């Protein structure tokens, strides 16, 4: 049995979107097989099909050289396949131990045998060399710990093929190294790993074979030692990508933002200040305090003016712009028209005595959308009809067109592909070069290192340290993110 | 007077607590059950009819539970399989059932609103307490324990907090919700039968009088934890018993009857304020 898991001619469409088109993949037993591609390349759809969570419109899943029909997750599990999804399937209010045994509880009579569950958990954990706080509630532990719990859960259920969907997306660099080491150990113990990612370096570090997907199709499958970094990037994107790289600010002016309190920091005009930290280190609180979404102690000033007591609209009037990482919830009104979205927050300036002239609105919205290269049909179309990358351009255009004194950019490229990301980065740099301050919060360390003039690292809700931007700071920032001293 | 109030408070607590425990299970499973009111009404009618026809209170209670369970299952199927909004489905079932029952009373039984069932066998009492009171007292710790220590309890909690995650683990989340909805209906039905067999001795189409909604408020206030939920029911029951006594004091009865409901509003407001405070403290 050489092919442990695979797909033959798998196609799957969601409405007009053809997520998978005639996909062929062969994952050999005992290997780490990476599936790489941009957002929307069809990786996650393929994985859900391989696990049985979704069924192909045509084509078939292959297990152990045999075509099979998987009707649900239970079929996948029965065939020894375990999925660690991107949005971890952990129940937040349950403890790690409860999450581990959920669905396959050891029992004594009607009740769950917690002693045996605990013993099994400890044994599994020591087998793969991790230690977990089993009685902690899942919501309170780090993503890395939850991920390890999920991997153990799959192993406990007898998985010898592990599918990991973008497992490193929210991890600090040292946690990524730990995970990659764990994956290698699983492979060396004879298990098969399918590793989904769009991060080229991780893929090259861990994979034996690499399948590249683009636009729902498999472009190629190569041995990892037969492809180099630049070639792989080009295969993924389908064209040559120009990236600007790190360019520090030329002119830095006076402070445009100061924040007191647990997280004290300042941003000066013509400067991008990056905020790093593993998820839940206090970034959300900081952003919400500065934007005015959360009442808080500690003084906040904008361009020298105390805005601590001001509501969001007054802060915006005072020169604040905000790009939210939660595009669906905070960035846009998905059901409202593109025109309405484009003028939101600026509508008072466009209107007169409470009346909005439709022609004025159209002109303003058209100018904003056109100058930020939004691809759209009609201004009256709902925001949800655009692709994710285009939606984000609407947000970027709306906020940057106002030329805010301070822009708070929280995860501005979340869910945006490589080309869109390069565009947004250029826009943020241009805003900075025009003399605005930017507070950039991101889960992606690469983005922070490339854009920021300074990086403030948060750990446990406090400032752990501050470092200059640029690629040389990677190791030091990574250490501070985990609460270690920068050395 | 105080002991009098306490005894009648425990009597009034029984149906509230039983219905609230049902709603709590459904809530833990991730569905807000607005249909408790209608399910209680069905239970009350069926309980009265079967108890009268058989002359046996236990059969009346069982039939009320079965009827409530059927309604609960139908409602749950509307939500889980047909994708109906749980609020609309719950409200719809309550309105349809009360309309249907009002019609049946007039067309089949030829009475206007109040039905006296001949041969009705009321619940037996020992020291002023009836078997359903004991059921309610037992249900509270049993449910609390089961939620923690049985596979069913664990899976129910998982379904409620992470429907997709539970599905991804091969847990039949929709089926679990249906079971929870059926149990909620059964308990609400039994609670309804207590109104007839344990309290009034006759059926009236308005006799549930918002108790299904009070039960809903109780498990909200108790954050779907059995003991706090039971205590919230007790609070309401005490005020309900008090208002019954105060009606003889000369203050207009309609005003006094609003007292327990005012308490519910006050308590829910207090809960909301406490939550908001907690949130801002964590943020600070």
C-alpha cells in the first residue's frame, strides 16, 4: 500500500464557485505531504472531502489504493483519518480533558470514567512528548495548547493520517518550530501527515512532497528537495510577485497617539508602530480602547487632544481611522450597498442638514472605490457580493481616503491573498510617508517585521518590550511574544 | 402567615422548576425554548383529561409528559431539520396550541375557557407535599451531576457550545438537540399537569399565565446551571405566593398580581448590570 490517502478527479462547486476541479492527489504512507496555495485555492475544501465532512460532486476519495465513499466525519475517523481544522474544533467551555474524550468517552456504567480518561490522556501526551493542563478550560489556554489537544484527540481515535489545516497561522515562531518537530516525530513513528499551508518556508522545512493548488486545480506535485523557495512561490501565485521589503520611515514627527495604562505606547507622525503578540495577549483590548469600542481607564490622546471620554464618532472626527480585522462584523455592513459602505463614517460631511444627495454620494463612493482599485459591478450591489480581497479594499479605501492622522490597522490583510497583501502594504506605507501615524496590529509576524518602524510586543496584557522593525528583529520579537527575555 | 406563604411557595415552585429544568437542558444543547408555555398548556389539558378518564393521577402525569414530549419533538424538528428560527417556532407553537385548545374547549367540550373534569384524580399529598415536588427536588442535582459526569451530558454541552465542532467529531448534534427538545417538552408537559392535578383541580385555558416564560427567565438568570435556576424559580414562587396573600389587603388585585413579574424584570436587570460590570472590570 503506497498511497494511504488520495483524491481522483475530485470536483466540488458551491454555487458558481468551483472550489475543486478535477483534483488528483496521492499522499504516500509515512510521509509529510504539504498542500500549498493561496486563500481560495481549494485546499480546505479538498481536506474536508478527504476527511468525509464534505462530499465531491464528482470524482472519488481513495484510501489505501481503494476508492471509497465517505458519508461523514465518522467515516473518516473509521478509516483512520484525523482532521485538525484551521478553526480548531474545540469546545471553548469544556476542559481539555473533556474535549479530548468527547465522542469516545471511557465509561463505567452510565458515568464517564474520568480516572481512566486522565490516565489515557497522560499516556498519549507523554508518547508524543508534550505536557498539557488537562483540567483547564479550553477558552483559557493558548492556541498552541488547543492544537496539541486536537492532535492528541485525533491520535486517541486511532488516526494514522493527520490532516492539519493552516496549523501555524496563529502561532509564535517558537511554537511553529515545536509543531514542525512534532509533525516530524509523528512521521518517524510511521504516521502520515497532510500539512496545509501558504507559508513557503514552513512547508520546505517539514514536507517530503508538496502539492501546489491554484484556483481549485492541482498545478503540480513535487518532491520537496526538488523545488526551491522562489520557484515554489511562483508556482503558488502563478506570476512573479514584487514585494517591497522593509523600508524604514524617512521623516518622523510629533506624537499623534499616546496611550496610558497597562499597555502604554505612543505613535508618532510618519511612523508605523507594529503590535506583536500571540493571540489574546491584549491586542484586542488595545485596539478597542484606542478606537473607542471599549470604555477603559488610562488616558488616550490623539494629536495632543485628550480623547479618553470621546465616543467613536467624535474620535473619527478628531482624525482616527480604523481598519478592522473582523471585516464581516466591524469592517463593512455586508447587506448594505457599496455606496453606503464607502460613505459610512464620512456621511455627515457629505450630507447637508440630515439630507444626503444621491448624486453626491455616488460621486464620492465611485471616486473612493476607483482610486483603491475595487473591482465591482454596481454601486448599489451589497458588499457581500464582492470577494474577500475586494471587500477589504473597500474598507482600506474608505479609511485611507480620509487621510486620518492616526490609522489603527488591526489584521488589515487577514483573509487576503499574496497580491492583495502587497497592495495593502504599499497603501499603508504611502499613508505613513504622507505624515500619518499607523498602529498596526497583526497575527502575522512577517507583516509586522516588514512594515513596522518600531514593534511593541505584548505578553499577558502588558508590554513585554520594544524593538526596531525589519527582518533582523524576528528572533527577538518571537522570544518576547512567548514572555522570554530578548537575548 | 409565613409558613403559609412558604408552603404555597413550594407548591408554586414545583411546576416552574420542572419546566425550567427542561428549558435548561434544551438551552445547554444550544436552543432557547420559547415553547415551554404552550407545552405546559398541552400538559395541563392532557393531564386533566387522562386523570379524569382513568381516575389515576400517575397516568395523567405520564400522559401529560408524553403529550409535551411530542410537541417538543415536533418543535425541535422544525428548528433542526427545517431550519426554522427557534424563537419564531417556539412562539408559533405556543400561539397555535393555545388557540387550538381554546377552540377544542368550545367545540368539543362545549365550555368557555374552564373545563371541570369529572372523576379527576388529584396528586396525593404527604405533609402537604406532592410527588412532583419530589421529582423537581430530585431533578436538580441529578441534572447537575449528569451534565458533568455522563457522556450524554458532555455531548449535550458540546453541542450547545460548539455545534460545528461537535459535528466535526462525529457527534450527531442535531439528533442530540432533538432529544433535548423532547425532554424539555416532556418536563414542561409534566409541569403543566401539576397546575391542574397539584393545584387548581380544574383546567382553564389561561392557567399557565406566563409560567413558561418565567421558567425561561429562570434558566437565563441561573445561566443554565441547575441550582441557581431552581433558586430563581423559588424567588418567583415566593413572590407569587406573597401576592396571593396580599390580595386580601385592600390594594387592587391587578396591581398586586404584577408583583412577581416585576421581580423577574428587576432580577434580569440586576443580572445584566452585573454582567456588564464584570465585563468592564475585566477590560480595565
